[in-house]
C-alpha cells in the first residue's frame, strides 16, 4: 500500500484544496493530511476561521482523505514520514523546494497550485462586499 502525506491549514475549504487532495490521493492508495493546529497556525501568523477540530471534521468527510493527524511543528515531517511509513510527500508548488530534505526519506512531489482561489481571497472578497 502506497502511503501519501500532505500538510496544511485547510481553512474555509475550497475547490483548490479539493483539487490538491484529489491529485495527492491519485499518487497512492492512502492519504494522510497533517492538519495545522490552531497553536501552530499562530506561529505561521495565520488565524484560521474554523477551529482545528472543525477543520478536522470537514477534512475527514472528504472521500480522498483516509486519515487526519495534527501538525503542531515545522520539525515533525521526518518523524511523521517514518512513523506512518509514508512513500510520498506532496505539497502545492508554492512550497517548491522547501521540503526537499525529505527526499532522503520518501518521494517529494510539488503539485501546481489551483489558480484563482485561496482562503485569503475568500476573506478579502467577503470583506470588500461587506464594506462596498
Ligand atoms: N493549495 C492549492 N491551490 C490553492 C490553494 C491551496 O494547491 N489555490 C494547496 C497548498 O499548496 C497546500 C494545500 O492546498 O498544499 C493547503 O493549503 P493551506 O491550507 O493554505 O496550507 P498552508 O498554509 O500552505 O500550510 O507545513 C506546511 C504548512 O502546514 C502548509
């Protein structure tokens, strides 16, 4: 069984996220998503709209996702790959090159981001509409 892992916040879930998860799952048989905790996001200067628990519920309902684990640190990826016996690490290519150190432990694949959508864009558009 080929196991794939990816990381992210997955706040205000949108079709760009789904497109990433779909392609990640297609690379193997089992997809683990390491979901950024609220505490970890604080470190990324990101404040998710939904709590970790609620973002986890949403992700677990996606047919491409087999397991959700917490992402609580930048330094857990090697341990995760080993512990979960991961064959492929996948991220959107906005992270191109950033996780190449994992190549000693598994395959590293950066997938093209979906253009035209992001959580930040959703927040901005809603704010603009509200404020005219
Ligand atoms: N993504 C995408 N296309 C978009 C938006 C996001 O392919 N239009 C991808 C990102 O590249 C990432 C995943 O969807 O692989 C999740 O995106 P975010 O929730 O924004 O994750 P991020 O904040 O980049 O956290 O340790 C890594 C970090 O946890 C990644």
